[in-house]
C-alpha cells in the first residue's frame, strides 16, 4: 500500500471527521475507503459508456418486440399518473 499526503480545506476535513466518526473509523481509513469506492465507480461508469457504444436503437427495438404484450405482475404496476 502506498501513502499520499492530501491537503483539503478545513471545512471539508471537519465534515470528513464527522462522517468517519459516525462509522466508527479513523479519518484516514474512512477517506481511503471512499477514494477506493470513487475509483471503482469511475471505472464502472467508463465500462458502461464503452458498452453503450455497442448498442443501437434498432437492436433495442428488436429486443423489446420479443417482450409479451400483457399486463404487469401484481406489484409491478406503474404508479397512477406515470
């Protein structure tokens, strides 16, 4: 594992301390975990963007044409006014 020094504004650090304390963690452990989550989210988003380039409206419509035209199962209905 590598260490970095990170300078953040005082108000951001206070918020970070507060969030970390609510999860009973040290600030550095909390910040490290959140940075890791952010990196994974960015990677996941990039992968979704890449996959979206392979799609097309024509293929979407072809797939939707295979869906049976029948009412939704109980509990899956759209709310009134949607």
